[in-house]
């Protein structure tokens, strides 16, 4: 049984519930560790149309609420509450990212690559028919070299949903994975994770997409297992019904690659949990 979910959101960004409600769902799911890892405020010049609030205001409020829930949880039935953050990796804003990571006493920082050269990789408009296969393949390769750079930065503890770029172009991404030329960028990313001790998130969010495949794809799971990369688990829940689900399928998926334990972080120190 997976007992920790490190990736959960609230209405501070584009979730549908507050922190207490999401935590209650974690308790109902039988979790022992529950991480609230809200999206970080974006730097000037970057935006996400999905966000319903101003994260420069909402994130500090959420952090205060997490601290309150953590204290209350020490006397209650659990799960234990962890403070995380989902940091957008934007290499042109390195100083900004450093300030964010230092601003609160995080238990862990998730590093997410939602932007590539200023382009939102999750926006369907950026994957229209005018973007040919050659350009798509070039983007996939660049994405993994950026994951390697993110790991080497020392700013993040976890590389979250490490093939998020497949979201809008799954068929092309699957074809690219099968090509010999995909090996170099994938191995660069996995080697950087292994060398720096950066964990890789195994995310249930992909089960909620049309392609019904976890993040990351089997080819990446295999490389990570061979390299000895640690994993952690996340639902990337934006609604209470998604918390800790479907973790039975996620555990089976990780076991099929030889994984028998996962990691969490407490005050940015690693702890192993069997599953």
C-alpha cells in the first residue's frame, strides 16, 4: 500500500477545494503522509490561464494554513502534513526560483517543466498541425536536457510528472520514445537524477487522461530503475476525489520495474517508505 501522496493542490491555484478538505480526503484514503504542494507564484512575464487566484497572495495564505493543519494533526488521527511546492523550472529566472525556495521552510520542492523556452508545453495551441514532427521531436529532446539541468541546479528534491510533455501529443511522443535518438536525452535526464539524488515522481495523474498511462512512461521507468533513481508517489490531485487514487494501480506499476520502496522528504531530508 502506498502511504504517502506528495502532490496535491487547492483552490489557491486551480483546485476545487481548500487544504483542510484535501487533507480529509487523504485521511479517508488511508494515507499516513500528505503533502500540500501548491503551484509556486510565476515570475513576471509568465502566466497560467488555469489559475483562478493570485498565487503571490494565495501561496503565503496556504503555507500558513498548512502549518496550522500540521500542528492540529499532531494531536489527531493523521495523516502527517508536509509542506511542499510545485516549482516551475524556468532557467532564465534562476534568481527568482532561488528566492521562492528559500522563502518558506519546505519539506520538499517538486520541480516541474511546464515551460520550454517560454512556451507552455501543456497548451494545446502550441501543438497544432503547423508544428511538424521534426519540431516536436526536437522539443522532446530539449525537454529532457532541461530536466537534467533542473536536477543539477540543486533547487528541487523531486522531478514531477517527468513526461508531462506528452499531454497534448501522446502519439508523437510514443513514437519518439521508440527511436534510437531519444536515448541520449533520456539517459542524460536519468543520469542527472541519479547523480544528484533527485527523486522521480510516479504520478497517477496520467490515468485521468485519455491515454490512461501514468507519468512517466514505461521506457523512462525502466531507465530510472536501472540507474537506481529513487521514486516518490503523487496523485497531482486538484479535487478531493483524486487524492491517493488510483494508488493500487500505481503501486503495481512501480513494482513491475523492481521498485519496492519510495521516498518522502521531511525538512528536505529523505526518508524511505516500503510499499
